[in-house]
C-alpha cells in the first residue's frame, strides 16, 4: 500500500514539473509588489547564464523565465511577485503576443550587460538616481571617471551612465550660490589637480576630451544613458570644441568673444539651435533646459510616455515599458528639454503636454544608442544640495525609476519571433 502511494506521489510530482515550466514575473500595477527588484531578478537570471523573454506591452512589460527552484527562492527572498506557468499556458501567452492584432512583442534577453557609471570617487549611491536604483535592485556596476575614460576603459563595458556632470568645465554653474561653500572650493580644487595630473592646463579641456571619448564609445556601438545636467552639458561641450566658453572664475581667463556664433551643432547628439547662458551668475547652461521657463504646479506636473508599435519599433517600446503611461514629473538642474532644441532625428519618448516640453528622449549615434532623461530624482520632486537621500524601500513601484531600469536591460535584448 505504501509502495503504491509512493509511486502515485512520484508520478504526480513529475506531471507537475512537466506542467510548471516557466515563471512569469508580472509587471502590471496590480500584481507586482516590487517592480524595481523585478529588474534585478531578470538581470540575475542573465548573469547566471540563462535567458529571459521580455513581453513588451503584456501586463506592464512582464518577464518570462524558465522555471527553477532557485529562481522561485530568489524571487521570494527579494520580495518579487511571480506566477508559475505550464508549457501550455506560456505558449498561449506567446501566441497571443504574436497575433498581428496585438500591439505586443516578445524580446529575447540573452546576456547581462556590463555596466559602468561615470562618477567621481567618494560619491555615494544616493547622490545619483541611477546608482541608487542599481544598488536597490541589486544590479552590479563598476565606477569609472576621467582617468579610466581617457585610458579607453569604456571598451570593457556594454552600458554607460553619466553621473550628474558638467562637461563644460563650469563646475555646474554653482558659482553664484556656492562659491564660498567648503564643498564647492574642495571639489574645484580636486578637479584642477586631476586635470593637471592628466596633463591639462584647464578642467574644461580635460572634460572635452572625456566627452569626445564617450562620443567615440557610443559611435562604436555603446549604449549611453544620461540624466539631469549630464545631458545638455555633454552636447554643449561637443558643440564648443575648440571654443573657450568659460569665464575667468572657472578657467583663469575670459571667454572667447562672440563664442555663440562659433557653436557647431553638427557635433551634438540630441540638441541644436540653443543659446548658451553667458552669465556665470545664472544657474543654467543654455536654452535647452526648461526649468526657468516652466509655469506648472507640482500637483499637475506629469509627463506622458509615448506609445510605439511593439512589433515595428521594439526599441522605443522597450524603453517606455511601464505599469502606467502617466509618470510624475521631477525637477533638476536640467529638468526637461525645450522641444525646439531637440533634433528631428531624435525620438521623444516622454513629454509634458501641459507645459510643452520633452522629458525623456532617445537617439542613435553611429552604431550605438543614447537616452537622455531630464531631472535629478524621480521620487524627489525638487532635490537640493544637502537634501536627505531617497529611500527606495518606500517607492518599490516607482514608474519614474522603472524608465532607468528599462535602459539597463536594453543592451541585453535581441528581437525574436516565436514559433508556437
């Protein structure tokens, strides 16, 4: 009797294992407890040599992964919601996604991208939204700075994030408010010492060469993501190559007369026809940024994610995956972009329609890709120097942070058609 019961139990277990072949990590608003850590689980799967399917526009951009006890355990430990699917259930989902009537697509994620964050030493993870969410999601990354970039170490990485940097050599245009602050004096001193150690007379000249190395990295096939001041200051530095746009308090000598007319917009990634802010007393780089032009209340500050064809435009669709199309706005030194300065070949992925501004943009440069995201911290509306860090444990379902993590997985993607 006991032997018969054992065999029945064994057959039952085998039958269950044959049926339960996939784990679905749902990404809709109702089903997922921690959207941000769900990306970390998917990265972990790729890092361990497995593959995953990114189901674009299916339940908020869910992930389909081969089932294993180890995967279930990891999801449970990290607090990520998951569902067990049989082969037949997974095939039915994929067949529905393949239907021409559905604006959905399945993308194969094949290999965990190697991630680099361009940031000065001593910066804490919470000083930057990307390092903050990478740390929270448990996605590994390496930090690089000017020395590593100039030594061509970017070639070791698939994906690069630019920390809130000023590539123009004007120290973030913080001069008026913070020129007497100890931290500003110290950071300026350290920047000048680094430039001299690398053989440069000026910080602006060093930062230009760093920007040119980043440009070459993208043109050669790299993926680059930037937020806040790293977006417009990067393009401005490229456009001002060979032109001195810095005043004496920044680099020791006056700016070049008539430098606005010498700006070369053909050198930039995303922007054109902008006017540089000449005054060192104004906390602004150029007319690209919409911060000072905004007339909108915090309660009304939202931006809308664009809808693309998942089957014909999988890249922008990937970058816009979310459990909501309406995302809370947030400010920064560069809050958003004046659409009149965005090049026509650059896609606007997210826009504030009420205020007429581009928030989230994407483009191709050579063999590579870039994404610019305006603002400092998606869950800190108006972040200021010295403000406390954001606790992502309080925002595990943040739509604004999800956009950052979409970009993390983007290099792992390979468009694939299914045969069911």
